[in-house]
C-alpha cells in the first residue's frame, strides 16, 4: 500500500524569485542562462516586467513576462531571464529535489564543461562566505554563462548546441543514481499515491479521506543567490 505523499502537491518544488538586475556584457539585466536535463519549469509572474529568452534545437525565442503570465518549458530548453522592471516570479519545478541535486547545467564555455570538478569550481557559491563574496561569485558565473550562451545562440548550424547537450549529459551522469532515488521518493511517489487512492475508491475503501491533513509553511531561507535571481525557498520538498 502506498502511503500518502508528504511533499508539495504533485512532487513539485516552489520558490519565489526576484530576478537579478545586474547588467551583463551585452547590456541586458537578468539571470544566468542554463538548461535542465529532466525537469520542466513554470513561471507565474507576480510583479514587474521582463522576458525569458529561450534556445532549443528549434531556434531562439523571446517570451514577454508580465503580471499574470504563466510560462513553462520542458527539459532541454536553455533559458535566460531578463529583468526590465523589478521582475518577480513564483517558480514551479517538476521533480522536487532534482534541481537542487544538480539537474541544471549552466551554459559555460566548453572549456568549463570538461569534467565535474572544473565545472563545480566555476559555478559553486560558497555557502558560508560573506554576502559580498557570494554576490561576486554569482555575478561572475552569470557573466561566464552569458558568454557561453551568446556563442550558442549566434552559432552557425546545430552542432554547437548538440555539443553542449553532450557535455551537459556527461557532467551529470555520475549523479543519475542519486537522481533516480530522489525521483522515486518524490514525483513517482506522488503519482503512485494517487493510483493507490483510485484503487481504494474502486474497492469502496474511503479510509484515506479520514487521514486528511493540512500543512502550511513559511520559506526556509530568504534571498539565496540562485541562478536567475534571489530566491525565497521552501523546505517542503523531498
């Protein structure tokens, strides 16, 4: 019998995002371009204005973001958030726990994607460092990723993007067993719990309705330096 899933509904992760207003070398203010390998992502725009630039095998697009907009994209979408006027977003991530476990790969230039150690040295923000140092590292890795992203966006032909896909997959391969375990505890368990409830209802077993609970929480951390901006994050993940 599958026990009730204890995380956020559907095995998703939720955070509140204030997009960076730091200008990059191309004059655009915003976040760090990156790609998820197994997780779809959704934006619910709650304030300000901006856009998300996306790059896939189908090409380059710009999607405007304004209050009330809901935008989402699937794994393999390179995305760069652009802040035009205090852009604030509630972010929903598929497969709660996987993004925190390294599902995202930044679009660094190829020389930084050769192995996990080289990549980590260029992207890791020291958690115990002073705020000023964390911001310096966050801005430096953002600028590095923008350089790699612009090269991919402006490339002739599909091979540079395909090469980035291969490099990203090679970087995360050592973590796939850990990801599978997180997925089994999270999104898979959430779906299995629904299946179990359907089976019970077919049998006339209503016992899970008597086990109903209500949960609420405040963010577990405020203003963390994320890839796209400052994050308020919740603990209700698996």
